[in-house]
C-alpha cells in the first residue's frame, strides 16, 4: 500500500464514523459543550453565530479537517495498522490530539507505544466525556461514537 493509499484508507474509515456522528448542519450551532460548530463538526475562528455553508463548502471543510486529523495521528503514532489509525483520526477530528498523542495523560497513547494494540483499542470508550458548563460529563452520542471507534480499532488483526 502506498502512503497515499494508506492515507485514503484511514480517511475513509474515520469519516465513516465522523459523518453520521456529527451529522450535517449548514447553519452554525452550539454543540453540547457550547462550541460554535458548522457542517460535519467543523469548529474554529471562521465559524460565527450567523455562519452558513453550502454543501460543497461543508464537504471541503470535512476533507480539510479530516486530513489534518489523519496527519496528526501519522505524526505522533506513525505506522499503526490502518484501522487503529482511523479510530484515532476520528478521535482527533472530534476532540483534538490529546487521546492519541499526549503520552503523559493518555493511557491509550502509552499502550500504543508499547504495541499493546488490543488494550489500547479498549481505551476508546473512556473518551466519552466533554466539558459542559465547566463540568466533565458523559455524552450519550459520544459514548456511542467511542464504542464505534473501539470496534473499528479492534479489527486491526483482520488486516
């Protein structure tokens, strides 16, 4: 598999979790933690309370944001089996690099370093919380999504 094919495979698998989990909203909204969000979970300074994006713009944002998530995983956890990298890419897309890259604060990241892949995959459900009004709470949608990540991650042995 070429590097481009690998990146494409990781991206497709990660997006298969991200797109239904995020849903599509062309008008800006506040997600459960209160972050201004648009399209398929895009956040950032370009999103304002009155933002609107076309379907083509939403697709472009998804492609851009997912490419950044995949690149981040490949930088901090290079060479992982594709399903593991894809599960991490969705995690990074959704919540940032801490889960995959912050070894001092992420058991998942440390287990990956030790190549204890099954144990690392089973850490995904622990990442089902977000700060809402300053309090760390479990979110039902995130609980479902992290279980999907775990299931994808555990398919690494099939490749």
